[in-house]
């Protein structure tokens, strides 16, 4: 990739309140071809990323491109969960091909967009925020009439309608280890669609078309720093002075952490289309402990009699808010006992199992992977089974001990030991619409655990089926066939050709 040009104006080159840009994006490892051979914009970027064998490397390079010319390490050290980042690139074509008003219109004409479910019609005027959603399908004549009358349009799930947004987010989610979502916002000139508020996500605003005036404010109190939940609509009177005020133009990026209040309005001379890429919703230490502590307590109750002993018969007489100012040795002993039991909980905390449960939830949130042409040819999705000459042909999946296989992506599976058995959760059958499908999993015999771990540790290299650490060759071929049929494994060479 060529080095991204940066606007030389002092206020434009500021990467947030106090940061400075550092050089251009680095070339991708493996020596990709010059950008011109793949085309520019997002489509060319995705084609270049497709040549990287390791999905983790694809995600890291996409993240680097998103933040260029600021290095990811600098961003994570100075801005992530701390302070806004403003990148004014002076390159209107930087996000070309990601999403456009023409694609917005095409989605409406496709007939699958519904008010409320996929599209919100909003306005904000004289301090009042309103939603104007009718019921039913969002027909172009109705939607564009709202827009013509000064309403903003928020497409809630662009990845369901745009293959490029789907592809973009499906790569990026592996960088975050947390769901990467998106909304697109189309705002008429001279209007504002939303009241000031803060969100519960890390937000990356990518300006696609036109321009928009933004004001960003620090959290008003410690309790609003990195909040668990988004705020209600705020009034202008509740805001202080903005910590950042700017006009985003096509190709620019604005990042702000959860808890930072923000509002955006269009200038009179241009419309605005931007996409907000988000992540890290309910992905804090506190959210993790919500999983861990109940499991630790359950284990402690099962294994330690101290947690099963009865409370003192008279504890209601000296404990509780009404007795909180009472000096009593029994109160001191009670508090010390509680503190002791809580400290001992650490010894029973199933930390790895709780991480696996978080990962299981993440895999349910994930978008399914987008396959390159070669990946499709080497997976079940390109297998040539078909109806021909009066019957099915090329149906049998012939995996042998010499077949070389690997995981389709590193981040598409997770092993979890659960009460019901060993479960392998996977993403290849997920929907592009959030949680439209139930979580997908396979129940495996425990002896297959080592083989799954072997495939994970071997990625992105191929391994022969004969090397899977199962007891018998029949089990090796059976496991590889099952994983291939679910789209989890690909082969080094296509198994069959038409």
C-alpha cells in the first residue's frame, strides 16, 4: 500500500487531543503486489489481504490500514479506551467501495429492508429527538420522502445487505476478539439526526461521502468512564465544552471510546454518509467476572464445607444497614468471615472455563467467514456434488490418510468442556444478521480434543490426516470428514473437480 497522505494543517494532523501521526502504513508481509494490480479502495485492500494465509495476520493488517498513518501500537497505548483519535487523510477515495448511497438505495429496492428491524428514520430539532418509523417494509418512495423532508436514515445492519461490509467486518472481528458491528448513517444537508449521547461501544467513524460536523465531549463523571450501557438522550445544557470539534470529510476517521459524549450535524452545503464500526460491547473485566464468579461459587459449594455451613442464628440482630454504625465484635467477625470466603473463591475460580464460555458467546456473535476463490474450491462450499444425467454425481467426499487439511480460519472454532460433554463451537454456519441463527456446535468424543488442539496449533500450515492424534486411521478420517462437511476444514488441493 502507498503511504497515506496527511493534511499538513496543524489542527488536521492531530491524532486526538495530544497525539502526533507516525509515518505511513507498513507493507504487508509476504511481499504483496503493488496496489495498482488489485485496484484501490477497500475492494483492492481485501484482495491483497486474501493473499495472506493466516487469518490473524489479515485482521492485524486490516486494523493497521484502518488506523493509518498512526501505528496500531501507538493507538492502543495513547487512545484505546482513553482519548479520541482524529485522522484527516485528504484522500476522498480511501474507503472507496466499502459502502455508498447507491448501495443504500439498492438495498431499499431489494425489498428486504424493514423499518425498525433494519432501518431507523430519525430527526433532532430544537432539542427534541424523534423516531419516525412506520411499520413494514422500507419502500424507496417512503424512505426517500422522509430524507427529502430532513430526516436521517440509519441502516442498522449493513453487513446483511453489503458483501463488502460483511467481508470487512468478518476479518476485523478476529483482531478484536469481540464482535465487530456496524451502522450506516445518511444525513441530509443542514440537519442532525440524533441527540447528544454516549455509547457502550468503541466507535470508529469512517466518513464515506460528503462531510459532517462533529463535537466530542469527555465523560461527565467517573461513573460514565467506559460505561456498561449507553446513555439516554442528553440536552445541550448537560454538556460542557467539547474536547474535540471537527468537520469530517470523505476518507477521514474519528475514533472515540465508550462513554465519550458525541453529536454530529450536517453543514448546509453537503449531505453525509458515514459508517460507524463498533466493538467491545460488554467485553470488560467486569463482564468476564459475571461469568467467572458464579462458577467459582458453585465449585466452592461443592468442594468446601465452609461455604455450606449455616449463618449465625443471631446475625440479623447486628448486621444490616440499621446496624452499620454499631460497634460490635460479632459484626467484625461476620465481615472478616465474608472477606475470608471471598478471598478463598479465587482458589475455586475456573478461569479457563469462564474464558471458553466468553469465547463461545463471541463465536455466536461472529459473522461467518467470507471465502476467497481458492478457499471455496478447497472447501465443502466448492465441492462439485450436483444433479447430472438423471441423478446425483460427485457426491462422495473422499478424504484419505494422505489428504492435507487445515482450519479455514484460526478464529472460527472453540473447544468447550461442558456438563453435557465436549462441544466444538464454530462460526461457518452463522448468519449475517446478528443472532438470527442459534449457536452452532458439534458434540465430540473427548478423544478428539487433542486433534482439534493440533489443528489449531498447526494453523496456518496444512497437516496430513494421518498425523491427527486419533487412535485409529478410521477415527482420523471420520473426524476430518465431519469437520470438512461443516466448512471448518479446507484441503490443500480440491478433493474433486467438475
